[in-house]
C-alpha cells in the first residue's frame, strides 16, 4: 500500500518524504518490510510504537521483530523518544 501511495502522490524519486505512522501494532512489520528504495527517500519518521513492552518480557518478540526493525531504521535515522 505504501508503494502505491508514493507512486500516486510523490512519483518523482527526487522528492523527499516524511512518514507518520500510528498502526496499532503493525508498525514493526511495516517498517521491517519497507523496501530500501522507499526508506532512502524518507527524511523524517514520526512513529507511535505499540506493544513495545512485550519485547521487554518476550525474547522471541525482541529478537524476532523489534531488534531487527530498529537495526534496520537505525542505519539512517536517530531515534528520539518523545
């Protein structure tokens, strides 16, 4: 869905993008699956992370989803908690 929205509203690869997301728990999968091509166009991410507390008590969630996703986005972004 994100690829289609970008193609429709910001088709030029020269346009920088901002992502704001509140996906009720789906943000981990969305970011994990986000293609490098799209991620490289993003300049600002504003994300509400849900159920993060589960990662603190469930090592499968921490290792399988959270750490991989945060590792991926930390290559290009600095996380600032609000």
